[in-house]
């Protein structure tokens, strides 16, 4: 969350004086405050979901998903590396741009050849996506987009259940579209490696959190930065509320062993934290 907020703020501040940074906006309509941006983005999400479900059902290979993952990681993480070069390394725009592109591609290639980089790639790319969307959308369209996404998340998990199908399919391919936590039992004395691996697969637990559940709170945080002089406080409040909600949600999920739509409670926690800060007059 902090990495995404940092990147988003760098983009927002840089766009005030740099036309090239303003061109980074992915908002489909000219005005970032146009609520129709949220509807267009939702159509993109639905189209992407249909594509992934069809691919998971009828394509059993790996190349398509690995190339898709490589593209997403390279482009999304490039946003983060660009802002690091611009703000922390004090590089000029062009140098930061190429640094971001090369570093993003390098991270994508590392994940392509080394599966253990999955979580790191997922976290960095999620920060980049959230920062870019928060930078591109005004606060009102961002809130509308979050409400629509939360409704979609609920329907996709409890009604159509295709979100569960996507999660299961993508998790088996070890792709960076989720952050994964695993717990495995301790190896017994003199237990053969093959026996231990087989037992660990049966007794071990796995918990996956989709990258959208990380990037969407970042988007709200970054867009709330534009609300006034206390924008940084608003952004941090959203991040704190979202993180606390996520903590309690993951505790519940890990105990109950259920699939739940994460966006509604996570985003609700973030928005309630922002409302609380506004109510105390800050």
C-alpha cells in the first residue's frame, strides 16, 4: 500500500508540470472526474474475466498465461520503477522512463524463469496498477468504480462462481496474479524426502489473495490524495483501514476455509477510515 501511494503521489505531482507524465493516464475519457470512466473500466474488467475463464477452460497449456503474466508484470512494475528513478534517484524524465521499462522487464523475466519470485512480482505490479489507476481517475469515479467492482466481486464468487474457477486455475500455474502464503508441517526425524513432500502436500495449507485486492485499495488511496491539503493523511487513512479489514478477513478465511469476495470488506474499511478522518475535521 505504501509503495503504491508513493508511486501515485509522484505521478500526480509530476503531472502538474510535465505533459509527458500527464499522458500516462489510462482514463478512457478526457476528464478524469467523468463518472463514465468507471463504467468503461468495468467493461474492460468483464471482458478480461471472460477471456481468462475461456482460456482456463479450453487451453491447458502454459505459454499464453506465462506471456500474459510477463506483459502485466513488465508494464505495471515499470510504473513503480519509473517513480523511484524520478523521485528518489532524482533522474530526468527520459532516464527514469527507460530505467522503469528495463527494470520492469527484468522483474518479469526473473519471475518467468524463477517461480519463487511470484509474491514479489505480484506486490510490486499491484502497487503500479493501483498507482496508475488512482492517478488516472478522480476521487468520485474511483469510488464508483470500487462500488461496481465490489458488486462484481460478490456476484463472481457467490453467484456465477467463475472467480473461484479462475483462482483455482491460475493458482495451479503459479502465476503472479495472486499473493500466496503457505504453511507446511515440520519434517519428522529420519523421514524420507519423498514421504515428507507427499505428506506436506496433504497437510499443508495455502491462502491466496488476488492482486486486485491489493491494487484497488491503492487506487482509492491515491485518488483520495487529491481531496485537499491533507491529501497524504487521507491516503494513509484509506491504506490503514483497508489493511485492518484485510487482516480480519484473512483470519476469518483461514479459520473457516472458505472463498470470500475480498474487495467489499477491504474497500469498506478504507472508505470508513477516510470518513472518520474527515468527520474529525482533518
